[in-house]
């Protein structure tokens, strides 16, 4: 044995190495995907009229515009009506900061989320064609005439108006760091400054382009020419990826971009270079852009209405079939809480279904009959 080496020292080193290995594996372990599905029904509510547009959800309530010129707020956990207003909404509502923002044919209304009472209203010039976007105290709208308009969310005052030439069926998308992106009906992708509305750059693309998505220093947009395009936030073209069908929409999380297209394939590619990580059959025809929640990709389709996939691998989690044709993408709680409603679907017929993920119910296994006594049998000592 070498001088100075002893079994105790070798054992100490081995134990330290084991500890380091455990810590390293813990640090490198990727978090599990959010358990949105499978889920159990919390409640189902048939509204008195078909839905006029997609709904919205916050921590307490679900908001739905109806075709009978009414607007209803439902308790998120029970489905009970909290308040109703006589309002004819033309787009889906936007919620935030304790307010509900509703677009009518001639105005934007701000309602108190808890009571439905008026906060403020602002007259509109032109028809708003997509839901409002709320970003750091600003409400941003796009009109059919091709104007992007920013309002102060606190009082509805117009802060700036910028003409981009044509309208869009897609809402303006915020980067979260001072930039806005909009896909226009003439296939231009335009970037604007949030604080001033100044046009930073634009790109002319082919086909009909989808709602954009932003992640870090990139902005992505798909097209009916079957390509996904990636641009740097300064407008420089970075790369494109060919899909097998028209691109319905994009979602991003971390360094991954998820693409839903009409070849019924969901793809995951690297944000930086577009290299494909995986692709999976969606089982359904996608109807709305995918969404990401805590490592889970949520895709809305014709039937089933919702499918979820593990973001890192593409493995299918589960599906949910709504009781009709969804009028908008599912409403998702991005911060899951135990025993709470996390998913809500609204159909064109006015059926609202609320789901609680079983993975957040923490149910214990039902007790069964005791088949054997615990422990082990010991041999009986013989008396001498």
C-alpha cells in the first residue's frame, strides 16, 4: 500500500464523489411537464345563448360574450353566474389588473372584473378586428383600416396611433421587452416600438402568415407556403423551416419553438438554428396556435378539442373531447394550483366546461381490506 493511502481516505473520497454525482444529476434534471391532462370535470354550464367570440379567464372568473348582446362572468370554481351585462362584444375580451376590457362596434369598455361595473369607455375610430393586448399598462388594438392604436389601460386615453396600411385577423403580439409584432393581411410582418408606435422594420413574406411569436432575440411567423420563418429582433432574417402543410401557429418556451401545421404534425425545433428536435402526429386537425405551460404543449383541434404533449420529448399525455366545436383556444391557467380549475373550453353553442387536472388533485389510493398482517414471521424459539 502506498504511503499515506488508507482505506478510510479512499472511502471518504468515494462518498464525496457520490455526493457530487447526486448534486450534479439534481442540477441537470429537467422539470417534469405540467400535468394539465388527464383531468376531471369540475362543472359544465350551458349558457342561455351561443358564444359570440372567444372568452377569457383570470384567477377568479371566466368571461364569455354571447350572441344575445349579453356579457357574462362565471365563477371559475363553480360555474355560477357572478354578473351579467348587456353588451354586444365584437371580439374576445382581455383581462388583467382587476379589469375586463371589452370591444364593441364603437368603443372599448373597461369593466371592474369583480362586479362588472363601468370603469371607463373610449370611442373608437374604425372596427377592431382582433382581441386587445395588455402589456405593462398599455392596451394595443388593430383595426380593419390598418391602424395600430395604443391606449392607457388606466383610463383609456389614446397614447399613439400608427398606420400599417392594412388590417389583420391576428392580435398584436408583445415581446415583453418593448417591442410589438403584427402579421398583416398583405403578408407583411411588422415590428413597432411599444412606447411610441414607431415602425422598427418590416418583412414581406409569401402566402398568408400566422400570428407571430416572440422569444428572446427572435420573432417567428408561419405561412401557408408551409414555411416557418425566424427573424432577429432587429429584423434580420435568421432561418426558415419547411413543414408538410400550412402553419397554423407557433408557441415558444425556453430554447424550443413548437409548430402546428395542417399536415396534422406538431414539431419542435431549436430557437437558435431551426434544427428539429422531434415531430409527433397530433391525431386531430389543429385549429388554433399551440400554447405552452410549464413544459407542456397544449394544442386545440377539431376533435379531440385539446391534446397535450411533453415539451422535451413530444410524448402524448392525454386528450379531452369538448361537447361541441370550440370557439377559441382553451383557457389555461399558467400557474397551476392544487385542486383548482386549470382548463376551460367554450363551444360555439355556448357550452362551458371546466376541468381540474388529476395530477394536481393528490388523491390517495382507496383503502382496501387487509390481506395480511404487516411485518414478517419470526421462528419460535424451542424450550430446552
